């Protein structure tokens, strides 16, 4: 059984994200040895000039991508939650892409198989996007820590507004 | 030759035919990219005396060797180069965002548009596939609307678009080319050139990998520059932004106000960068690959201009505010939004409105001439109404849409004395009467009144020289700054990041080599910088410009600064200008008439152009 404090994923704070795409370049360079956003595991969305956010795999508890794959090409690590794609099984049909609510599953332009964020599991210093993000908008966190942060900031705001220490 | 895509795309809009040519490595190294490569390609593909708005005038879109890489601010720029319809001289402007990086991934270093399409089209570049698609449904749309419509039509929301608004379609000589809604290749009327070719937009999708020659060395540089970008050299841009200059320049009495009537705005506090940030800046966003992020997005949340949104920089704020006497920030943001909507250069538009107001105050243009617009200095409604007229070329706007030089020629009545421009390009937010190094730099700038060819104003403002004195030595100062700036615009890296190049030439030479794999020494790079400024002068010489065009606006040379303060009475005399011009030409190795010598061309390996200078050298 996975403990709640073990399953981390890359989360983006839209308040901090400026849409600079540094994460995309860092990711594609690390994974593909090239600067090419369409090969990045994390993508930036600039919905309009003031709404910017980077999105990548959320390592869902019950991943729709895995459920959607008819060829059992996708598996999830019970420990880390990372989704692994068996390139021999994947035929690039794209059902997982459709199933993912976050657009975090992508089709590789050359191998024609799907790929997603693996938290740079081979890198000692963790996800390269987090490391490079100049705004510290990206963090590697668990859902529980996100909830903790939200609670703390809500309470801070409440007591600031009430003018209490 | 990594970094470069190695390919130049030629598009003949008259026939619809396209072809590509290999980018010659020697040319690439000699002219680097961006404006340098663009001017070389323009000169090679045009004939002397070409009409800027004719099909024969090529419009070059050029990228730099670092475009598309992760280098901070370097990955994202693009430059347009042509003959300006406003000045008849070099027309060029650089813009940033994500468009340039996308175009590099599509596989091109430059695109040369020639001819004229029969009907309004947009160019759709999808890697190797280049198509001219019908744009009749886009006619009259703003650049922002055009971008959204093209993304919808193509069905890809990561397509990058640069386009013109109604002003460009109507061949306004102050029209810009706007990419990603709020970024503009603003100056010198490039939008009119695209409009004259019946091209509404250029849309790009590029899927290729960008790789560099020495990845480890390159990534070390990127890491280092990420740190530099967070340091003191970019602090201004990261915090208040360029709008900080409002109070700085006002304190120094060098902020032209009410069409250069004064050098100080009594309401500066109301339109300061501090006030803008406190009340209106909603978010600061970044261009692709930039850890500095400086684009201040201002949003009006209430009042008559509720919902207005625009990126605000010092120059747009100054031109639409103090220069027109308008002291309301919400109206200025609305004015900037309107400029973006019609695809107008906010700087030239503000200066043009200031000119009209001056004409009205002095009785040169009456209420009737203005179609009932109450164009007094400080009237925010008049500012907005005039921008609408200019954008649509309606009424008085039809005369104003070509900028102050052309407008004054049509209005007559000595109005040319109120038209503050150089070579036909409207002035920018530094009062040249009390910034004499800057005055020289503006006079010799190859694209007209322009702080961006050297930012020599900084030398004056920082007290490195006596800003009220014209003396020998200023020529060399301006030349050296121009050379650095030519490189910034050719690599292309952002000028707001100029301070992160602690050792200009060493840093840039190393960057060039690590990206391209081509050896580049500091000496070779210095020669390239000089070559780029020289080719600009060659273009202007070929197109008939001479020393007499290296001049200053009428008020700068005839109306001393009236404000009580440290620079009261300052202006620039012809003798002072002549002294500095002689000094500048000498430091460039040009003739006293400002013509590059055959000796200089030989020294720079530019003998192919000696036919331009030979008849004029004697």
C-alpha cells in the first residue's frame, strides 16, 4: 500500500507561472537532447496574457489513461505512482490522450508512441523542470502537502483581514 | 553549422511560388543573423530607389543563431527588415515572444517576401509546407482577433502568429506587425509593407529539434545567465519595469512633454510607473526561454475604460501620456489597447497625437479640420478619438496615419516645425536638448529618431559625460554602443538583458561558438558588429540619404528647454551637431559626408558593395 507522503507529482502555481517555457526546454533537452517543446513532458498554456500555467502528469490515483488503454501498454508504479509506457505494446492509438483530463499524455512525433512525465526518475536531483523554473512556480509535492499549503494560506489571509496577529 | 537552420525561404507573393536556398556559412558568420543578416539579404534582393510600398520592396523576416534554443531571451526574438515607408531608409524592428522560436523549429533562418498577392492572404508555414491561404474573412480584424481566428481555422492552439491590424491594411506608415497579441515589431511602418503585399498574417508551426554544437558548454552558459538574470542588471525590468523611467526622466528634466513644449510633466506622479504598478499591473509575464520576465500587463478594472488591457512600457506610456498631456492612467491603458487593436506603433501614434494637439493649440488645425474633436493637450477623450481616426484612416486620421512628417507636409502652415521626427520617424521619450550624446546617436541612427540603436541616453543620464556639452569623443562613445546593439539585435537577444553580458564581446563570442560550432574570436565579432552598422549606412547611402539627413527635430535645434531647473535654456545648435557628426564619421572611418570609404569596406570584407560608395566618396 502506498503511503500518502510518497506519491509526489509536479504541481504548478498559476500565481507564479509567467509562461516562459523554460520547463519545456529543460524537459526536452533532458529527455531528448534537443530544444523542442513538442517533445516536452510538461506544456505551458497561456490562456490569455494574465493566465499562464504549466501542466504535466498528475499521477492520478485511478488513472483514466491506464483504464483507456486497450493494449495494457500503460502501468502505474504502486510506490511512486509514475506511469510507464511499454513502447512495444503501444501502437499510438491515442485513447489515453483522449482520456487524460489534463493533456498530460502526448504522442511522440517520431516514435509514434505515447509518453508522459516520469518525474525524471533517473536524475539524482529530480524533475529538471522544477530545478530550472525561474519563478519557483513548479514544485514536486504530494496532494497532502498541497492541501496543507492551501489551509495555511487560507488561515493567514483570514487572520490578516481580521487584523489579528 | 548548428544553431542556424541553414535555410532561407523565398516567397513570391505575386506568383505564389516558393523556394529555399542554403544559408551560406560565410554570410552567416559575417552578418550573424537578425537585423545584420536581414539587411544583407534585403540589399542583395532589392534595387536602388525601390518604392517601399511597391511589390518590388522585399520584406525580410530574420532570426538569429540562438533563436529556438534555451538561451535566456535569446530563444525568442525575430526581426523584420525592409525599406521603411516612413523614412525611405532602413526599416527594421525586433520583437520577442514565441514566434521566432517557432519559425526556427520550422527550419528557416530567414524568409524573404517579395511581390504582391492579388487578394488578402495569410502565409501558413507548417515546417516544409508553405501555403498562401485566403484571408478575406480576416480583413479589418485586430491582430489579436486574427491570431485567434487562424488558430481556430488551423485547429492548433500552439500555432504562432504575427499579423497586422486595420492600420497595416490601410498602409498607415506608423503601422506595426504584432505577434502574440501584445508584442510588436513596432517602428518604421513595417505593418504598411506587409499590408502593401496583401499579407494579413504569417502563421507558423515548427516541429524540428533545435540542437547546439557544444551542449555542455552551452548549458553551463544558460545556467550562468539564469543567475545573472536574477541579479542587479535586470532588477528594473523585473520590478517596476521600464515605466520606472517616468519619474527618473521627469526628475532629470528630459521627458518631452506636450509635443516637446516642455521637458518636465507636472502630473508625472499620476502617470508614474509606481502608480501603474500599484493600481493596474495585473501580471508580469515572460517571453519564451526568459527567466527575467518583464512584460507588465495592465488591466483596467473599473470606470469608463473597464476591461481595457495592454502591455505597458515606458515609451508607450510616455507617448500616450505626457507627450499628449494626458494624466489619466486608465485612459492611457485604453489608448495602448487601441493601438494594439488597430496595429499601430504606440510610440509614433502618441507623438502624432501630440503633434495634432500642438497644431490645434496654435490654431493651425481648427475644430472643423479635426471633425469636431477637441484636441487640446490633456484631453483623454480626444486622444482616444484621434487613435480611432488614425486606425481607420477616417477624416483627419487619413492625414495623420502616415505619421508627423507626412502630415505636416499636407497640413503646411509651418506645421513642420511642430513635427518632431528624424528622417520621418517620430521621436521617443528622451529630450535631446539636454542629452547631447543621445542627440548625436538619434541623428545618426539608421532608422531615424530612435533610442534603441545605442541607448546613448544612458551615458548622459548616468553622468558619465556632461550631458549639456557637445564635444569630441562622443562619436566614439556612440559608435561603440551602436556596435554592441547591432549584435544584440542580430543574435537576437533582448536589450533588457544587455546588462547580463558582463563582458559584451567575450560572452557573445563564446555563446556564438557554443551554439553554432563555428569558431568566433572577439576580433571577428567586433568586425561583424561594425559590418552590420556599415551595411545599414550602405543601404541608406544607396537610397539617397546623406549627412543632411543626420539631423534633429526642429524644436530640439530651435526651442530651448523653458522649464526652470537644471537644464533651462538647453538646446542643440547646428555647430554642436556638426562637431559631433564629424567626430562620429571619423570614428567610423567614413567620409565627412558620412559615406563608408572603399578602404573601410575592404577592411571589413565588404568590397562587393563598393559600387555604392565609389561615386560618392570623392
